[in-house]
């Protein structure tokens, strides 16, 4: 438990968010921030790092009483405890005990009405699927209704009968892009919705721009270790970014801002961005944006002319601020969001796995630069409605909480 985390009665709120990895990932922070502001009901979030959350924008939501943050609990990392626990689990077959321990506040006497999995892209990662299935089963076993919110799911995963069964345990599923929605539609879930990622509705905070940031004539770059981990040719992602920076310096008068969106020690955007900064700092054309909360980072991103980014929520911040964007993607989520916005992912998404030549990113940016006006016009046409549709998530959650369960058609007719 952390300062500002306890409810008046010391009980879990009726709505609990789980799979929140901490606000050092500003996409995770943006999701919680956005969802809490959509709901009239107070919310609890079970966090991997509650102390980290209180260092960013979620602290203000705690102070105003709309959010409670509860620290997940983990076994201390020493061998006797692990041996005893896994012996117990082998004898009893009780795999769910791990989840009851980890999320202990959700399984006390006063249980929440609703548990919402907010790690929207977690089904894209093989190493997370087993835990996601186990969490869903454990909440269901305790009589707690679950929602899968803002999700992206690789369609091939839905060929697995165990995953199909897992999806049907969720009372409601809200897909954030049409590739996932169409794949889930084939398994016949009764309460399946297609709505934009909640972070499309995140408000930006206007920021004083640092020296070297030219308003409306700066290109923002974001690169993550996760992107480089998915490349097929070692070193090609970094080589592509360096070639792009060299092209911008030689062929344009634009400034370059390097913008981190995840700052975890184990997965820190600042590491590859620092390498880029050090390679080009003597040009006087490149700056490094410091760590900030999700709304502040969106303020910087909204002041850009173009954005090239690997982190999904950094690109969502750009899209929703009418900034023409190329995504250096590595999963279905990037393709699906681009298809919904533009009708195609061609020219808007470069899967990092397909990078083969150092000038691939230069070609992608050149296309965007050439089509700047029409891309910006398209964003101005679609984004206002997209933001409003994202806010509909709150109504669906509140209906699920009060047992007034609606299908997508029912919900459209009720508005």
C-alpha cells in the first residue's frame, strides 16, 4: 500500500484495473489516466510499481479521490520460499494461488464487481499469454467479472482452443483496432466492441519548448529496445534511424527531437536515443527531450511537424494531435490502428522485421513528407470523431459494472 492508496473504508473499489506495468511506461500511464477520467465510479489499479505511478500524472488522480493505487505483491526472491510454493502447487494443482497472492487486495472479502485487463497488447507477446489466461480464470473463479480492454490480439493466436476459451471467459471485450476485432468476431464472442484505444482521448499539457525545438518544423523520433529486439537483421534498426537523421540534416531545415516514451531500467528508450544523440549532437540540429508524464510528452509531440515512432502510445499521441506519423511497428497493433485511420497500413507502418536496407526509413519519411498536406487533412477529418468514440468506453464499463450488459448493437441504439 502506498500514500494516497487506501480507500476510506480500506476496501477495494468496485472497478479494478489490472495488468498495469507502471507509469515508467507512459503508454500504461496514459491508459489508466484516460480510463479513470471516463468513469463516474472510483477506480483501483493493481500496479507493478505503485511508487513509480505516484511520480507521474496518476498522483493527481489519487489526490482528488478518483483513483486508488495498490502495489502488486510478489514472493521474495530467495530459494526456500519458491521451493515450498511450487511443491504446494504441484501437490494441490492450485495454479491460481499465485494470482490470488499477487493481486491479494482483489480477493479479500469485499471483492470488486469488475476486473479490467488494461494491458492491451499483452496477447501479442508469447511470454505473457499463460499469465493472462491464468489471471482471467482466477478472477472468474472468485466470481469477479472481467473485461479485456483496448486489446490487440494476433489473429493466429485465436487458432488455439485454449485461447478461444479464455476469450469467452471475458464478459466484455473491447478491441482497439479492426484486425483484432474481425479475428475475435470469428470466435463468436457475444459482447465484442470496436473502439479506439482510450489514450486517443488523453489531454495534452502545453509545454514550454526547449531551445532547439522549432515549433511546427521539428521531426520527433522515438526508438525502443523492444523494436531492435524484433529486428531480423542485427543492427538494421539503428542504422536506419541514423540514415534518416543524416537525410533530415542534409536535405531539410527541420530540427530533430528525440522523445523517450518508456524509461524502465530493463527497457529504456533513452538508451538507443542517447546513441543517436551522441552521433549527431555536433550538428546543432538535434535535441533530447527529458522524461515527463504522459500528458506532458503529448504536449511536446503535438508541437511536432512529423513523428517517426516505435512505441504505440507515442504514435497515438502523435495521431491524436494531427501529426503525420510513420510507425516502426513490430506487432498487429500498429498495422490495425493505421488501417482504421487511413484505410491501409502501407506507407504508414514499417514492420521492424522487414527492415533490410539502411535507407528504408528514409524512403518512408520521404513519402510522408511528399504527402504531408493530405495526411494532415485526413487526421483532421477523422481524429475528432475518433477521440469521441474512445470516450464511449466509459459507458460500456459502467453498464457492465451495473449488470446492464449490452451487445454492441444494443449500445449503439441506447446512445
